[in-house]
């Protein structure tokens, strides 16, 4: 199926609000609001695998979708003082420069609509994301043990490890739109096992993802202009998605204060495993 999508012409640009994309935005916004993860990991596969959107258009549009949607979520989470701005700044030190470099490389060397490996790359990142979400409690337990046994060395490790993690996430997000929340949250729980409470983790991930998505999304617009294929962000698709996601992430952000997100994360990880396998190993025929 994926091969057929890649070989076929891209889905024509929308000329108005499409409720199908709004429904996808609603589901994604609710998941992000409650758990802080799953934006790109949920929306990008929906766009590519279910709605037949060309991979580069899906990635570029989803990046701007994530930036706007998470802006509303961050506003609500910041009211409770849950955003850890020191950690956010450390993440930005790694993620923003790497995202800019990746965006420039893509703009100079690639025609994104022709990148046939992009769907597979998205599948691999989603697979890593799902595994990381499932193993998060074990990573937290190991990190807490190290933090308790060797507090001084662990504290010295935190800042450079955060910057390095930001760099990895920034590169992956710029290429695939996946990883800012899910992979970032796994890294942060391992690096800050006591500091990152569930609510603070959600808020910090959302705050980090906003400028990262803007930088990476801008890179795809530049790519479209530089390669002569036009701007790959579909404005009506983006508007349709936001129509569903903005009220959903607001509701999810309030709901996050009252529910335990772990059960939702496990369910989401199971779905992502299925999506990743479908993307990496598409059915024949």
C-alpha cells in the first residue's frame, strides 16, 4: 500500500475544510494534551498511510500542526508552573541548531516529494518511540539507582546529556516530524528521574517542541521553494487539522491533571508498534 502511495501522484491540495482531517487532528490533540507525546507519531502515519498524503507534505504540514497545537497546550500547562525552563533551554541548545542544519541539507540536496525512503524512516523512528515508551519505567528505575548511588557524577552528566538528546531529537524531527514528545520524554525521564514528575514532563516536552517544529517546518517550506516544487505545506489541510486539535489539546491538557497517563501511553505504544511495522514492512501487492 505504501509503495502505491509513493508511486502515485500526491493527494490534490484541499480547497476547504475537510472533516476527515479535523477528526485526525482531534484524536492527535487529545493524545498530546494528556500524555505530551504522540503528535508526529500519530498524525504523520494517519496522513500517509490512511489519507494517502505524500510523505514530505505530511511531514511538513504536521510540523506546523504540532507547533500551533502545542502552543495552546503549553499555555495551559504553564499556568500550573509545570514547565522546567532550564531543561527546555538545554534541549533547545541541541535540537534547534541540528534541526537548522538538517533543514538546510534537505533544502540543498533533496526533492522531498521524491524521497521514497521517508516513509520507512518515519516507521523506524515510530518503532524506536514505541519501544522507548514501553521501557520507560525500567529506564527510570535504572536512572534513579544511578542518581542515588553516584549523585555528583550523575549531575555532571545531566547538562551535556540533555543537549545531546536534544540534538538527536532535533535531527529526527526535522526529517520525519516524529520524536519531539515521545523520544524526548523517554530521554528526560532517564536523565532527570526524580525531577521530571509526569505533569512536569508533559509540560516540558510540549514547550520544547514548539520552536523546534517551527524551525523544521520552515525548512520544508524553504525546501519547496529551493527545489521549485512549491511550498509543501498544505494550508487547508493544516487548517482542517487544527480545527479538531486545538479544542482537543485544551481539553486533554486539563484532563492530564486528573488522570494517570501511563495506561494511555501503553495503549498508544501498542498502536505505534503496529503502525511502525506497517510502514517498515508494507504488505505486498
